[in-house]
């Protein structure tokens, strides 16, 4: 019996090849049962970003390759002053509602944030309280999102990888312990933050962080557009950022600041997620069996 592949079979083959590439990329990998995360859903998009990337495939990148970001380091003390005022006022904080899908799990382990801009979405609170920082960010078109991010003493970020490869992550140390006990580890390579020093890394590698000191860490956290070959791929990346990443916008305070469609959906879907987490805690094998069954059924429905 002859088998003639249909277009959906080619799509499935591309998806599976991309997913395997994402899984085996880097030195540090998740066990297979955890490998099926949202990064895998975006595997074909991310594979395209890696294929056309103009920067090397490694955990950390030389910030000198991004000269447009130099004004941030040159003005780090002015940026720090605005971050300190927010810190003293308690404005760098966790979300008080389930409306921040990208960072929701981080809040439980102590991480906090204050949004400055998010993929074209302006925030009135940031413009009012951080005018110098926001003006600097707006002067650099490759910065797609930014926030102040705090890691208090004892806080941690569990091993994870960000789902979207269309950007790179930039941190500028503002208020740090300047100590190896406050660190980030990307694909097995460790770095500790220092006041006034920038670091650039590929956040789609598996990474984790911890503050084992007695001093707070506050950084300027930016998503910087990944440099790409080929104008059509750059156009696609910007289109995806504008229409998908922007839909994950959140807010600093309960006000008129917009909440994106993805986070509106997440607010309601998280109730089901809480039930799934309870199942995971009480019947771990049943939870993972159900997870794989649902993903398999979705792939079957899409491609078979």
C-alpha cells in the first residue's frame, strides 16, 4: 500500500524535528517528562529564529555586539535612582492577581517586578514614576520589553527556559550584593550580578537563579530583539512580537493599564491549573499520564 504524505504530515514532521532540536539544544536538558512545555509548542517558530540568528548559539553574549544599548549602562545610576524610589515605596512587587502568565510561577519563590514597557504597550505608572528610564528605553527601538526585577534575600528562580526565541535577555545591575552568592546560571554557566555591569544571555537555554546573600538584587531587565538575517524573517519576528507577545501584557497596579488577551484568558484558566497542580501533588503519575495524553490528542487532532 503506497503512502503519499499530505501537507499536514509534512507540518507534523517539521514540528517534531523542531521539538527534538529544542530539546537537545544546549548542555543542560530537562528530563523528557518535563520537556513538553510551552517552548515545545513554539518550537517551529524558535527553530526559525535560531536558523536565521546573527548571534552565536551560546548561553552568554558579548554586550559590545549591541552598541545601541550603551546609553543604558552610561546612565545606570539615574536608572538605579528611579528603581530605588520604587523599591522604597513597595512598587516592585508580585502580581496581586492571576494576570501575569509569563512570570506567575516566579512570584511564589520571591521574585518581583515593575513593568516599564511591554511589546508596544505603554504603562502610565511607569511613565509617571520612571520618566528618565522610560525615555531611555523608548530611544532604543530594539528593546521590546523592560522592567525592574527584584530578587530579595533567599529568593530563587527554579530551572526554566523562556518560550520565545525572538528576543535576547539583557540585565543591568542596579542594586546588587556584588557577590557570587547572588547568581544566575544559564546552560550550566554561572554569572553574578554587579552594580553598573550589563550581561546579555539567551533566555531560551535552561537557566535558574538564586540570591543566597542578605542583600536585595534589583536589575533592569530587557527583552532585546534578536538580530536576524533576512528581512522576511525579521518582519515575521516583529509581527509575532506585536500580535502574540503583546497579548501577554500585564499591569503594575489595578488601574486603567491594559491587560492583554492571553493574561485575561489565564486569569480564568488558572483555576483549572490549580486543580491540575493538586492532582500532581497527590497523584503524580496520573498527572503526567494525563498531560501526555492531552498533548498527544491535540497533536493527533492537528496533524492526523
